[in-house]
């Protein structure tokens, strides 16, 4: 493709997420303008735009991992652990059909919100998430399939998690009913920072995985002192 999607997919680069995000955002706008079945709602338009991009990029396909029972389940993903350990071992994750988790503001994520979140996880937390592709479960229902390095570790203690975010420039804030972490320098908000999403590795480092992130904007509800 002229935008370089095929090269990104061949190398399985994390940059594929940015390409998918840009095409989903632009494609959804075009679908909404055109109306019709998929143009009726923003959510449907984004799902169809992501599906169309994946089909054009050659990454709309079934996944072998999804053909066997998942090793673990979360609120947002089914998870498959690597069959063998090693420096290149990866965890495979697939969202549930047309379900893309949630964002720090408490809203359910659309495809655009979910892809933005993954991009931020790579940029802010260094998560090294890569987009493997999109699986169409049945007409109109898709799953986002990703991979990230397998982390050997155990849930971090809450005081260690607090130190981790404080050192990274975050401040504790209250957003509606939730307590979140907010970084004023770039308006990043992080939520669900519990031990299931922040691990202490065997060498003592803290690694954040699956932490919902988003950018706070002035038109959103205020962030108050926690």
C-alpha cells in the first residue's frame, strides 16, 4: 500500500498501530459522511473502517492462537502465553468481539480509543505492543489481535506502584468516581494501576502492562486533587 502498511506488517513493527489508528479515524469520518448501515453510529463506523483497512493491508485473517482455548481471560482480552520461554517469547492478546475495553474516564473504548491507548502505552510506558492484525469473528464483529513481550514477574505492591508513577512525573487525581494518575506535562491520564497491571520483574524492575491511558483535554470533566 502507498502508506507503507504492508512493510510495517511484514516487520511487525509497533508503528503499525499508528497506521491502523490513522486509517480508522479517517475511514470512520468518511463512512459517517456516507451514511448507511455502518454510518449510523460512530462505533459502527470505526469498526468497519478498521476492518476495511485490515482487509486492504492484508492483515484481516483468522489466528492460529484463537483456534485453541485461551490460557487466561481478562476484562478486555483473551490471552495466550508463549509455548516456550526465551528472549523473544511473546504474549498474544485478542479483544472480545466488538469490545475494546475501557478508558480512564470510565467510558467504553471505541476502536479509535483502544488503538490510541495502545500507542500511548508504547510511547509512555515502553510496552512494545505490536499489532498482529484483525480477526473477523462474523460479519460486522471484529477482534484486535496484538502481541507484547512476555514478562516474568509478580504483581507489584501498591506503594511501589505509587513510587513508579510519581517518579515518572504523575500526580494522584480524582476523576469522577475514580482515582487516577495525571501527568501535567503532557496531560496523560493512567487508571487501573493495580498489581495485575504493574509487575515487579525478577530483576526488581517495575513494568506496567495493560494500563489504560488517554490524553485529558480541557473540555473534559475536571481532574480534582485526590
